[in-house]
């Protein structure tokens, strides 16, 4: 599905008008692995999260957000577009290449998501309403944790408990940094166990794939997501959709994508609460 700038602008305005502002509070630098004694210095430094929660609210949804940066840069962040919207936001930091190699950063992502499932109720959140999202490399990590169930299974968590996956311009094939670690150039596509596409399955949580304009995106990012969209449907998944944000490049597509994320969270939340 293609969305133009006017549509995204309208969505932004509607969300601003219809979602009431609520007070928030932030907790920072929470180490999310269960045992810090087993972690080295770099892991203790990187594997932390910031938690932004609605004050005086109960049963709220939580968006676990992973930053981009090619798995070689960037740091945990709490996007302003998600603040004051009646949802909790968890900004996750993770280890970066070349200090670590795959699957270390995917394991970090799983540990952070497991922390959310095990602890969000302590802050008033609903563990049935945990959504995963992130931009670029962050979108890749969320897709891997959701589709390859083995990562969360280590924490006795079924990945199908994730309420929804909404990656922003995430890699669907094996991430180019993983390929670089193996000496493979970024223009050589690979689909192996480190590719979300390798793990397509009919019983996955709802997926909303969002990319920028196919002519302005990084490498073949739209086409990767289009293939993932198609293969999920062929595998029998009934709740995969793809939005192409025309006129937006890889970096700029996040701005119009945030309203789509919030709308998806609200739609799924209402659906689950009616069951």
C-alpha cells in the first residue's frame, strides 16, 4: 500500500487531536539481562534500557523501541513522537559490531523484550500489549526476535505473545553488517538463519511493515519488505501488511511512520480488549 505525504500529515493531526496528553515519568539505564555478574564491561555498558511510562495509568500498551545505525552505531532513544500518547516506551541499547558479532546483538534484543514481558506489569502495563518497533537495524532486530522464536524461548517466552511487530524500513534479508562480518559485500543478498525471511510462519503476531519510497530507500529495502510481505502471506499468515511512504527516503520515513505505529497499537489494543 502506498501512502503520500498528505495522508501521513492527516494521520499526525488526527492522532494529536484524539489522543489525550498524560503525565509521564522516566527511569533510565536499567540493565536488562537477568544476571549482571555474568556480563562483561561492554555488555554492562550497552545492554541498558530507558523506560518511559504514563503516570497514573494502568493497563497501558508498551512499545519496545530499537534504534538504527547499521548495528555499528547509534544509542538507545525514546522517540519524542511516541511520548505523551498514553503508551509506555522502552528505548533499548544493545552491543554493536565489530566489538561483537552475530548473534550477540539479536540476543540482546531478545533479553530486552524478555525484560519487558517480565517487568512491565510492575509499572502498571499490560504484558498482553507489548509491541516491537525500531528503525532500520532496529527494525531488523525486532523482526528477528519475533519471527525466530528460539531467541525468546531461552527466557521461556513464546514470541507469539508479542502483540504486534511494526518495523520501520527494517532488513528482511540477512543484515548487511552480518554479511560484512562474514566478508560478504552489502550488494550480495543472503537469506540464511540471520534473515527474517528465513523464518516466515503462519502463526506469527500481526505485522505492519513500513518503508520509504522504493526509489529513495537504502539499497533494496522496499523490495526486501515486499518479498517478506508476500512470503508471509504465502505461508498462511493473515495479518501482514506493507506500507510504502512515497516521497520519503530511508532516514526521513520515520516521521510519517510514527502515526501509523500508534494507530496500529491502538487498533490491536482495542481488538485484544474485546476478546
